[in-house]
């Protein structure tokens, strides 16, 4: 279960890295193609449309955990990219590097020293539209993790679709897992009870 949780948080964090600042509305869409290819500064990186995003994750070709729902707003986008590192004591991450490709997609590289949990090198490509839907393919190589299954190179595919406004009572960073469990990514994946109801049992 820790591997699944780590996969889910990593997915949120790396996509947020490509979606945490205001600029062009699309990656891989027609408006994105109109922009010049090459390195992107932090202010040129597209941002996701506020609202509720449904996303599925597969790792090494196998589905992970079913579809999740994530509430996004401007404030959470500015913080979510730090969630993975903040949830691991002693983690140190270099600033990620982004490039716009000739087809309008975004490619990125990132590296994190997770202290006692090992080191992670990640490369990826994001295609689609941050207003309606996108896919992100990431290849991460981990070494030195105390969990043997986490070491080596793993490929993750994230498919995300904007489904509409966040539900009443939801705030940025709120996530609903496929089993109904609710948590907030900005609270380091601490489970929270449904607003106005009882706690959800996983």
C-alpha cells in the first residue's frame, strides 16, 4: 500500500510542477504549438483549469488504485508541487527543468535526494490540454530505497480529465480515492472525514 500511495502522490506532485504557474492554457494543443519550442522559464509553464480533475494512474503497465478525484484551485497549484518532498523528512529536490517540444508537448526532468529513502531521477512528457484533459508519461529511476520494490526504473502513465467545478465544501488539494477515502495532498496525505458526515473507512 505504501508503494501505491507513493505513486499517487508522486503523480500529483510532478503534474503540479508543470501546472503551478499562470501562462499558456494548453500543452500539446493548437495554442501550445503556436509558442516557440525550447526551454521554459517558471512563468511560462501552463496551469491547470481550476475545478475537479479525474485521474487514473498505471505503473509499469498495471493500473494503480482506480480513478481518483482531485480538487484544484490557484492556491493549491502553487503548493502541490512541494507535497511529495515535504512528506519525506530530509528530502532535497533540485529545480525541475521544462522544455516545450516542437509538437507542443512539455518534457521535463527532475531529481530528488530523499535521504534515507534513496534518490530519484525522473524524466517525463506531458501532452494534451490543461483546460480539458492531458496525459503524463514519466520514467523514474530510484536507488537506495529501503523498500526493494521501489528501486530500479518504473514507468508511470497519468490520464487526467477535467470534470467540472469542485464539489461543495471541497478545497484545493482535496482528493477522493477510488475506495471513497478522502485526504488532502497539502496535508501530506492525512485522511480527513467527509465534510458534514462520518469518516470513510478504507
